[in-house]
C-alpha cells in the first residue's frame, strides 16, 4: 500500500499535541494567588487576543486594564450585587439559591491582573459580515477572549471569565462610550493548581454533555 500522504500544512505531532492539550486543560478559574503577572507575559497574552479572527477585520475588541485598587473594589461590588439578583432568580426557578451562593463565582480581588473586555462603539459602520448577523461583532470579541484564555493556560496562568454584572453600570463606572458595551470581566493570575474538571462539575452544580448530543447531520434533531 502507498505510504499515507502527509499534509504539508500540518504542524508536527508534538506541536499538535500541545495545541489539543491546552484546549482540553483550559479552565474557568476562580481561585488565584495574588502574585503579579510579569508585564512581558501580559503583553504576550494581549497580543494573542489581538490575533483573533474578526468579521470584516473590524477588530471590535477593546481591553481596559484595571490597575486602581479602589476601582477594582467597585467592580467587585457590582458583581456581588448581580450575584444576589442571580441567586434570587435561580431560587425562583429551581430552588437552588443557597447552593448557588456557596459557589465561588469570581476572583476579582485575588487575581494578579484584571481586564474588562468590551465591544467598541461605531460598530454600525461595519457592514461586511454583519448585515444579516450583526452579532458577529460579539463573536469576534469572544474569539479574542478565547485566544487570551488559551495563551494564559499555555503560560501556566489561570483565567476566569466573569459575566455577572450589569453592563450599563459597569460601562458608566469605566467611562465606556455610548454604543460600546462591556462583555466580560477577566481575572488573570497565578494559581496553586488548575481544576481537574470544570469547577461547576467538581462542585456538583452541573454535568458536561457529550459531543454526540451537539453534532447533527443535514437537519436539526431534537
């Protein structure tokens, strides 16, 4: 039999394993040490984010680095306010309010670096790729966040995506202009260890569904 053709565009096997490993071992971290993140490492992470794909090359991501401790505390307070509202909503729906309140949902005051990822303003000027699916701007920001996340894991740093905040309040606190919108609070820093499984699985809050339930062929299947 002829030798199996090699794809000349493929990375070598060890590089492939590294890529799949970082994807598999990425975790949404909530527990951090307060050691600082080296400036050159932070710059590498931001560069990785900036290499994300974006529809029409609009690059709608904006990152605000939070270095003021008082401002960090104000962001923490906004998250805690929303945590209480979320707990109440969960309690009304599933009676799991107390269980939810025992979960650690952020590491804002412990992490070495705090970033706020936002959508830029004037996105309506970008039509390419957004005429029928305007949410592609948000999808592009999420790609940048994922790039940053994977790069952080490769650097041995944890990252946690906090979405528990009221966007208008956070936007006002940070002076984000009208038309722009905060998407994520990102906690980045050194950790004692990475979770072996997603934290919500380890805590018994949820279970992961298999990929077989997510992939369909030709038609949507319930």
